[in-house]
C-alpha cells in the first residue's frame, strides 16, 4: 500500500461525486447557459454572503484574476513572503498584472495590520502605489495555520481607511472554517474578493471559485476569458463542486484529527527536531542531522510519499483518500526507520 501524503490535491472523486457529475444538466458556460455552473456560483456566493462568484479551472487563476482586478501597472501588492500568490504562481503578479510586490515576514505565514501599515508606500514619485493586500487562510507554508476573524478585522479596517483592496487566497478556507467554527458570512464580509479551491480537501477533480461584488465578478469574467479560462460544458465539473459542498465539508475535521496524530508520530523520530503547530491538515516537520532528500528517500523505500518544503523541512498533507488504517500503517512504518 502506497501512502501518498504529498498533497490534498491527489484525491479522486468518490462514487457519489462521479454520479453527480454524470447526471448534471449542462450548457455553454461562456454564454452563461450552464445551469450547474450557475447553481454552483450562486450556492457558494450565498454561503459566504457575497454578491457573486465565477467558476475557474484553478486557484492560481482565481488568485491571478483577483490581483488583476485590484492592481494596475506600476502598483504594488502586499503579502507574506511565503504566500502562494508570490511563490507558486509562476510570477503571475508580474506577468499578468505588471505589478510589484512587497513581501513581509510574519509568524507562521501570517501578517498583522501594524506590519501592513508600515509597508504601505508613500504617495511619492519613486514608489509603486500600494493598492492591494492579500492574505492566505489556511496558510500553506505556515503549516496550515489559521487566521482568526479577530486578526483579520483590524487589517480590513486599515485597508478601508487607506483605500486598499483586500483579497483572500482561501484555497483551504473550508479547512479553517470547520476548525474555527467561525461563520462563512463573517469571513465574506471582510474581503473584496475571496478565492476558494474545490480540488483540495473537498475532493473535486478540478475547480476553484472567485467571490466578490457583482461589478468585480463581471470584470473577472472578462479577465478569465483573456486568461483562456472560459469553459463550455463545465457543469460536469461544477456538479462535483456542489456535491463537495453538500457532503464533504464537515469531513475535513477528520483530516485535521489525523494530521495531529501524524504530527505526534513524526515528533517521536530522533531526526525530527520540531513539528510546526498542526492547526489543520498540513504537517511540516523540521529535520535535524539529515537532509530532506535522504529522509524522504527512506520514507519512499517504505512507500510513503512526502514533499520537500525547505532546506530542512518536509511536508505531509492529510486528505480524503488517507484513512485511519493508513494512519496506523504510517506509524508502524516510520517507527521502523
Ligand atoms: C493549491 C493552492 C492554490 C491554487 O492552486 P491551483 O493548483 O492553481 O489550483 C492557491 N493557494 C494556495 C495556498 C494553495 O495551496
């Protein structure tokens, strides 16, 4: 049995999800005529209490569309230095939006209103104009850490006071919400745009959604078209999203419980010096006296897959296709290392 903990994107649709996809009513979504895409967009917008939503092929696309909406040439985005939008989107802030980026430090991948306030560029001929702040929740490189509403509210107030837009890369926002119990509508109220992924822990094969005002989402549809993301009978994919929202959100708690146990198992190993606090489904272990490649090689010999996450870091992600039996088996195998 291979235990694959590289990512929660590895999940495959369940029988129920496949059934929902096969039987979905469809149409041409570029004409706005796919009933299932329209239903998904409406459902998810209602869930977060936001005006409108647009379905896209990937979270990179939803984030990049949001950045395009909230910047112009020669403006600047503020985000944490470990943000997905900066590290893992192919330099899209630059190539898609011709914008600059200011990278902040922060504990477990999170930034504060005070830090942001000190990083807003002055109105000066030398500096790119700051127009956008982007947060990530959960924070992938922060070990799946969670922002609370109390941490976000002062950031929102600052942005409103300074006339900045606030975007949330909520690829794993559902993980954060099931863990914190905070209300989706309270989250929706804090941001100009939110991007959520359906293809991570929720188990869909493809799909992300960008949420925002009616006016912003109207513009987003045009940007999506220019990025090549206008899809035709996308209802087959949207049906998976609707199914996931109905049946696979609460289940994320199981992934979190397994991740906590997995973290404890790793901490028992002599070569693991630290495990970042496990808040959701991501476990990041710091190694001592062994390089990630060597440690991961040993794991691979035992059919355990993980990813390198820094010079001394290895990441494990729990997901829908990783169950209690595999967790127990993981424990048995790592004890033999
Ligand atoms: C996965 C992910 C995305 C989007 O990735 P895609 O593979 O393009 O869907 C965005 N932000 C974070 C934090 C992610 O983990």
